[in-house]
C-alpha cells in the first residue's frame, strides 16, 4: 500500500504504476535554495492553494523556470499544518476530475515548508521573520477568504481582537492583517526592501481589500506610537510595495469520500478525511475540477515567478476588473446562486445533480446566454461565450465535484446585488434593453425570497445557510407562509425595494411586480416552486 511521504515517492515505479505523476525536480536543492533565498510565502494553507497555486508553481520547478519553492504559512487554523502538512512531508496528492470521470493524479511537491504564524511557536515565528527580512522575498500571496481581510463587524466597529492588536502593537498580533503587517514592519526595519502582496481570494478588488487592511493597522499603530510614520509611507509607496488585483476561479471543494475510496482501490492508503477543531474539512489529497483561471495585475516591485508559463494570465488592472465583472455578474456567479436557492428548495444536495434537471438547467442557461450575454463585460483576453459554455457543459455538470447548493447559498444577501443587480442596472443604462423583459433573473430572485421562508417545496422545514441579514430578512417576511394569498405575499415588497440589497429598487426598475407575482405563485402549496419554474422556463 502506497502512503504519501518523501521516502515513499522515491519509489517512482510504484507510484507511476498507480497512475500518479511525480515531481521532476531536485527537491533537496530547491529546499536549500528556499532556505537561503526565499522568494514566495503564501498565507492560507487550504485546498485552493494546494490544488491550484502550488500546482502552477510545480510546473515552473519541473521545467527549470524556478529554483525555489513556496513557504506555506497559516494564520487561522494551525491544525492544517499539524495534521495535513507535517505528517505528509508537505506533499499533496492532487486529483483532477473531469465530467467524463477521468482522474489525473499528481504529487505536488512545490511547498517546501509548512509553518504557522503563531507567536507561541518560536521556531515558526522566527522563520517567518527571517523570510520577511530577506531582500530576496518577492511576494506574499493569500487565500484566507474574504472574511480574513475584514477588520470590522457589521456595525462598522473594529472586531474585539483587532482592537487588542491595535492596542498591543506589532509584537502580539492575532488577526491575519495584523500578523502580515507585523512581518512587513520587520522588513521595513531591516532595509525597506521592496516586495508585492497578492491576494488570490475570490472576492472583488481583493488587492485593495488587502492593502486597506494592512495600511489601516499600520496607521493605527503609528497613531499609538508603536511604529514610525515611515512604515505607513513604505506600505503606500508603489515603488516599494504593491497590492495587485487578481481574479481566481477554480472549484476545490471538500475532500470527497468517493475519491478517497477510489484512491484506496488503486493502492494509495492513508488518505483519511480530516475535520479540524475549527471545522476545516481537508485531507492529504485535494479533489478539484480541471478548469482553472488566475488573472493577476502585473505590478510587482521585486520580481516574480514566471507563472505565465503555467497558464496564469498577467495583465493590466482594468482587464482584471473586466474579467472579474464578466465572471461575477454574468458567466458564473449568478448561475451558481440561482442553482443554490432552487436546489435547496427542491431537495438537491449536489450542483451536478441539478444540471440533470431539465428545468433548472434551462433556468441557468437562460440567465447566462439569453439575459446575461447581451450586457456582458468582455475583457478581451477571455471569451465570455466560451467561458459560459465551459461553466454549463463541463464545470457545473461534473458529478465528481461534490459542490452543494447549501454551501453556495451562504451569504446570498451579500451577493444578489452583484450577481443579479448589476445585470438589471446594465439593462436600465442601455436604452434599447428593457429590464421588464427579463424572466429568469426575476424568477431566481423570487426563488431566493421563497427560500428565505425555510420551507422546501414539499412543505417541510429545512436549515437555511448562514447569512448576516437572515434575521432581518425573515422579520420582513414574517406572517408569509405556504398557502398565503397575494395580499399576504405582498409583504415581500419590503425585501424587493431594498436598494442596499439589490443595488436598485426592483419596483422602480419595473421588475418588482413581476417578482412579487412569481413569489406569490411559489406559495400556492407543496410543488408550487417546481410548477412556477416550469411555467416561466418551460
């Protein structure tokens, strides 16, 4: 039985017999180079990093276009390092799966160190300090989720542990932004060396969010006398420090037990799924779709890896924004949200299964092709039509990607303004297009409102995914139940006219009445959601 370790993969014949592609570079030499002249540290040791970013860098190492590896650092869930990195010698077994069921298996060995940003672990903290003080460091990249950049709560006040970080200065940081700012301060003190901070998180204007987080912490520290004013100037000097925008797109869901079982059948053991105390689902393997996109603003001050040879696109800031807009407002995210809320209502637990439902497939095809593409932002470097084709024909339909509508339905109130509201606003801006002609987008919004009642299409209660506005939204819909008449259902107006949610008053846009009517039809009784979808989509 094969097990994931450096000594085991030395038996190349056995791993290759199991259909696993192995690293092609001299790991010992790369590890020594990384120790002496680190160039890349990455914060956020999760699946998207291991299954995409680290794999891209491995291509550089295999082809001789890089001679140092990546140092993975974790700021939040230290068990990732303790349970997934160290026991497996920082190796990952990447399993790429297409919709036809073909597996591509590859050992990722480009991560040469896995460490925690934990002040109580002196060796780890000392190593991170050493890395940031070295002039050779080119970049720190991040996949820490959008929440990792936020310093404030819904009330706009600093989070409690951020207040402690500000009061305590750079010596005892806890929040990710404070931790990274503290290491940047060490670099500033050592020699004001240039470097670039690259957010690779799946959120709009990610580089700006990262810069705002770090600079805000630095300014608060300077105001309290913890650091010099020059440190703030250093972070804001684009000759020395930059924060490029990026757009990342690849689905790397929770580890699949079916993939684990398939690996065992192929003679690869020790692939247990691990759930950390912080509820991170992980494993020594990463299962992922084959499709992947990473577009980065080419704005680096101290050099960068030649990732363009591994499929990463480097371009200007405006183009990154256009790619992001294309994906988030038209070609992927609106379709995901429509499938999420309808899937929860209709009892689905896999996106791929929804794509076998003719009505739901037609719903998202209509949102994408018929209603979205006429107003899509074309970035020039990617074809919106081809991107959409791939989403609908390969990505969402892939049964080996265990992505759930319940996961995607999380925080929908924070998403609908971008995912649907932007298309509606584009119709309003273009005089020749009338938003009142839209059918599938209003239907998806009506389904979300129906979803908020927490009752599925069979009339049974279900658990709603977390959302910061859930209590507020449900309060506005109080008294609306299955079987409610049009007068009762009209209470949904309190949601639909909220410009803070949709970015537009849907009634003023000529859609409020349509959506309210669809919502009312979905309340008729068990089966009414399905019947309403079929009525309007066919």
